[in-house]
């Protein structure tokens, strides 16, 4: 017998997000009934961990589940959506940047269930503090997604497609781009026979500060001081990598512009 | 009577680094005897917290201290160095990017004491885990600085001027530039009536991951997937700020190049 609010769920996709989300949902007493992946092997790998059925043919998907979670690459969502017919069963995708409406052809009831975190297949994610952004085309579907969200996270937010696009852009800038800065810093240090370890306390403190302060107020370094001499010397150290030099100049300029005009317009 | 390894120290400068460093050294049983600042008021503010003398004339500096710490803006170090004459008293600066040799005119014994952290005047810093980079022109001065470093931190490293320049460049990229990314993300979210709070768990996880993994291995997002459709949509969201668009394009391109060629040359 099904427990209260416990759903039977089909996963379409077996990548990083699908893996972590399915494991978390199973742990919260939902039942994953099937995992689909174009590559049967990938579906099997995840299905094994969930103790459910693996399929690689969309026609084999059961029609009796409560919820269908499409968790594939952004480009593949539309493709899946055109081939999947679920009448009025609730279907969602998990993407930050794809409009909810692409699921219109699939079912009368559709929505988005977007956990705002960076996932890898291996390291287990603690969902409790992860913001889950939900959106649906009807109040009852939204309620289902809100309860589903709260079964794994304390932080569930109603976010429409336009807001979600903004959040996703901000996430790319604040996380993907910063991670690339760490990668460049490590490359520069390694090249000079040092390790990124020496910077880790400073990196940690930089993110600690924004827990309680606006990052704009916490900016330090040669760019915001307009310390041209230091910037010139640092550009020289980057000789040999024109892209890094361009990035250095552009970001430094942006830091100064930002600080001079905190109300800088973003039309 | 002076305790073993306890030094009498004069601070030249009363800014963020001087403030935090002086407070930490005092707490570790060193004696701060004077604080100099061009603006007497600034010197007084810090001297009051240290219970020592404030001065605004370099000629008033006592000659009997064990150590003179120049902690002023990079550009001002040379200027101070030309006006200060200390014979053979140990003098250091605290800068990441200035060569040790600029202190040659000041004394026969000179060096660098560079705490690798971002400081503000108000929020107290825990020095214990902060890397302190030391360099000196003689073995005995180096030993003094190593012991001084270990009196406030568990992480003291011998770093020469060339290495220190590299570390400082890497720090600017990994900390100042990432902080600017946070500032831009906040600006974009605020403009759309949302708060940076929604991104904070993701930002935290991004830095957590690099504790145990190389950032290059952890890169995610549209750029590394070469997901042109998403990148195109995000660029459109940035319409109205040409600098942000340029930055977005340049960093995205660099992420892809980096991942395709992890041995990318940095000549």
C-alpha cells in the first residue's frame, strides 16, 4: 500500500541530476518504478541502485505512475517531449533554462522541478538545504510538486519560467565562471610548481563573507583600487595566453565600473 | 621583561591588513610600540585598540624596536622606503606583489611578511589557518619571520618574490574576480526582484568541491557542454550591458578551450 504523499515515479534520464534526485526521492519513501535512458547500460546502472526496471525504449514506459521526471540534457528535452504521450499524467523537467511550455505536447498537466545545485554522479548530495524551484500549469499540480519538494528539501520556492531563466544565468556566472577562475588559478600555480592549496583559505573566506555581506561591498584587490601598476605587472605575467590577458583586462575594468556606479543599469 | 620570542614592533600603516595583523600579534604576546599613519586620526584609531602610541611623522619612529612592519598601499611602500632609515633593524612589508628588494635602502636586514587573506577593518580574522608567506635577505632574519609567523598561524611558508607574484596573481583571479562574479549575479537577481540567497547553497557547494577535487574536473554548465542554444539565450538576457556580454562570451570560450586542452600552454 502506498504511504501518504508517496508517489510512483518514472525517471526519463540517468545522468547526474537524475541519479542524485532519484536516490534522494527513494530515500524519502517515494517509489521509482522505471528508469529510461537511450543507452540501456546507463539506465541499468541507475536502476540497480534504485532496485527498479531499466528501459531504453520510450514505448515501454508504464502509464500508471503518478509522476514522470524528464531529466535529460536541455537540448534533448524537446525531443523527448515530442515522442512521449501521457494524456493527463503529471510530467516535469528539471532544467534551469528550458521553458515549462515545451512539455505542453506531452500531457495536460506539466511543470518544472528544478533543484538548484551542481551534481556529479558519484558524490552524494544533501538535498535538505538545496533550493528546489517548482512551477506548474495548474494549482493542483503545483501543490503536488511543492509537497514532493518538501519531502527532500527545506527550501522549496515557486519560481516561474522567466525567473528561472534569470536564476540559471546568475548560477552560471556565480558558479561555473568562478569555478573556471579556480581552474585558471590552479593552472598558474602548478606551472610555477605550487599548489592551489595555498589559496584555499582565501577562497573559503571570500565565500564566507558573502553569507553576511553583499559581495559588492566586499570587493578588494588591485582593480577596485585602480592600482594600474600592479595590474600592468600581472598582465605581463599572463604573457603567452592572450585569452587570459583579455579576461584579466575585461573583468578588472568591470570591477572598477561596478564600484564607481553601483546603480549601473542592466537594461 | 620581554618574553622569549616576543618582539617589540612598530607598524607603519593603519589600514585593513595593519589593523588585523597588529591585533593578532598583540594577542600572541608581541608588543606593538607605535603605529604610524600619514593621517594621525587613523593611527590613533588603531593605537587605541593596541594601547600604544600613534604618530604621523616618520621621524618620530623609535629606533629601538625589533621589527618594523610596513603595511601601506603597494604604491606607497617605495615612498615610505625612501624616507625611512633603520640601519640594521629588521624591516618587512606585507604586500603580495611588491619585490622584497624595494626595502634595500631602509636597512641591512629586510624581508616580506605576507598573510594570504582578504582583510577588512571590522570583521576579526582567525589567523590560525591563514598561510603566511615569508622571505628575507638573510637566514637569521628569515628565522625571526618564521617564528613570528608561527606565533599567529599554523601555516608559514618560505616563498620568494617571484613565487609571491604568482600567488598574488592567482589570488586576484580566484578571489577578487570570483567575488565580482557574485556581485554581478546579485545585481541580475535583484533587478528581477530576487535575492542572492537562492544561489548561496550552490556557491558554497562549488567551493566545497575544490577542497577534494581539482576545479578543472568539476566544471559544469552550458559552456563545457558547448550548449550553444543555452549560451545564446543567456547572452540575450544580458542585452543592455555590452561588458557583461563580452565577459560571458570570453569566459565561456575559455572554459571550453581549457576542457579540450587541459595542457593548454601558459608560456
